[in-house]
C-alpha cells in the first residue's frame, strides 16, 4: 500500500502529537519575587526567571527584547482612535530580534502581553485589541526583523472605563507563565 504525500503528512503529524503528549517539563523551582518601579505610571514587576524579565518597561526574552517607549490614552475621534467606539490606551514600542528566528513586532507583542483593566469584582477583565493607533506603522507592523535589528510599532486596547489603571502582564508562553507586570495610570 502506498501513501500519498497528504496522508504521509497527516500520519507524521499524528505521530509527533502522540510523542509530544507523553512529554512533560520538570517542575520549576520557585524564584524569589522582586518588586520594582517600572515607569512614572506607578508600575510593579515580578521577575519570573533568569532568562526572561520585565523591568523598567523592557521585556527581555532569549529570542527578542520589547522596549515600551511611550503610552497614552486616546479619546474617541482623536488621531489614533478615529474609528473606535471606546477610548483606548496605546503603547509605542520597539522590538529587537536577538536570535535567528523570524519575528515581527506585532507577533512579539501579542504573543507576550495581555492588557487587564481590573474593574470587575468577579472576573479578570482582559481588554480587546483596538485598531492600530499610529498610521506610520501600517507597512512595518508585520515586517520580519533581522537578527540584531530593531523595528518600532504601536498597539492599542479598548478601555472599559477611563479611570481604572491598565496592567500589562508579560509572559513567554502565551499567558501560561507570568514574567512580570506593569501598571499604567490613565491620564
């Protein structure tokens, strides 16, 4: 019996999934927590491991570094939020690739940060991503960054209210392991 390329690929994928399902990572030893001011916006950071950190608005991972360069609240109808129905908090940042892996500024941000506005007594209130707040990044937001290269970008999140601070939570595995957090006040 001869397998087609498509069936071979499906079979190979199934074998890999079965092999990986039997793997488990060893339990990590707890690290002491440290608290550091992250910005003038009254932020705190918890350090999760020695190869990843989020301190002073700089997220450092083995593959790349994200540096937050600015943040601000943008009202509905203002430049950067012309089409939104809610005010937003916008972050400007730079991503530096420190590996040979392909990375773009949008994937680096979305893959590591979650924005939370703690205004619900019963549930975690994760904010929704809004439209790009800075048109200068329309053509570069998905550019592959070369090893050692740095590309700037911006991102915005829809606010649920205009007074509750926003916490950025950084993780290196899509929210499974927290690296740190920073709190941004709305002004």
